[in-house]
C-alpha cells in the first residue's frame, strides 16, 4: 500500500488544517453550549457526555483526518487510510499491555487511593454494564484515526517518535479543555494540568505501539477503549501517575526506536510493511 502514499501523498502542511478543523468543530460545538446554554438546550436538549453533539465533538479528529485524506488521496487514499484499522499484527507483548497491564494499573491505582474492590466493581444488571461498555465503545476510541492515524505519521516525518508523541499528546490533552468546563463529563471532576501530563504519557505509549505495528490504528483504538472502559475504576490521580511511570518504562524499553526516525511510521495512507 506504500505505492498509494507515493501517488497520493498527504503533505506535512496538512497538519495545520487538521488542527483547525479538529478544534473548530469540537470547541465550536461546546462553546455554543457554554455561551448560549438556554438557546442550545431549547433547540438540542440538555448537553451531556451522551449527547449526539458531544459524540460529534469527540469524532472531530477523525472527521478532520478523513476529510483531508479524501482531499489529497480521493477514494483510493481513503481505502488505504481506513485499511489501517484492520492492521493487527504486532509483538504479542503489546496485546498483553492492552488487555492485562492496563486494567492492572487502574486496579492498583484504586488500591492506592483506598477504594475497596467492592466499591469499584460495576453495579446493576449485566445488560446495563454491557450497555455502558457499548456506549464507551462509541466514544474516545474513535479519536484515534485522527490523532494516531493522521497527525502522528506526519509529525514523524520531521521529529523522532519521542518528540512527535509528546507534541501529539500535548495537543490531545489541551483539546479536552472544554470538557473540564462542562458538568456531566468525567473530566469535570479532574484537574486539568495533571490530565495533560497524563495525555502526553499515554501518547508516548501509543507512539511505540503504532510504530511496532507498522501503522495500525486498531491497536491505539483498543488501548484508548481500555482507558475509558467502565469496568475499570476511576482512581485519579493515582492511575494517572501509574501511566506516567508505565510510559517511562515503555520509552526505556523501546529507546532505540523512540529516538530514531528509522523505525517511525510516516505513511498516512496504507501500512509500512
């Protein structure tokens, strides 16, 4: 699929319109509810983390990425770009990190916070738990075609993965700012700057993950889902600190790849096998 990238390149300067579209759509929607709450509520209903317009705001990175890939690569480019959602091959340790280590970090964080296991286990009937998990599957994981699928490869054309990951992570964290200003969102109960630091740490983990899988969008999406999986306890700020420690370990173990562009995925359209 690398030939598609060569024929229909997505230029580095498309990062600027990506950021403008991403922030413009998401922050624009939320700003309207903050600045004109009565009018927006009368027209669209009460705004919350489950509101369709909130979901649209969440999808803005991927909407921006899809729009720009379509502009530069057309239908063929879109097929190559979205085909990265099916890339699953990577070192098995990454699946262990996603499926085992990630829940353990939340559970350890809850223990450090003094939350007994009985207090963080999901409450209610099984169907309500499954419904909550399904709703979360419609949320943050679908940011990844934008952040790690579009922005990261372009940044890695200019920066080594470590710095590219920090930049994407910082922008990703700041992008969440409006959610901290709205009641009814998880972030409204959190501190903003530690969240940004945690976002940068998580981004470094996902950079190593994407490069190890030669451009998969599926793996960071699965990891992102685990981060918001309602099965795991909210142990802020302890879980945040544990993921920062985990990022340090991941960077150290992958230091050769993290500080060299020789191993960096730079293709937006298609894989880099």
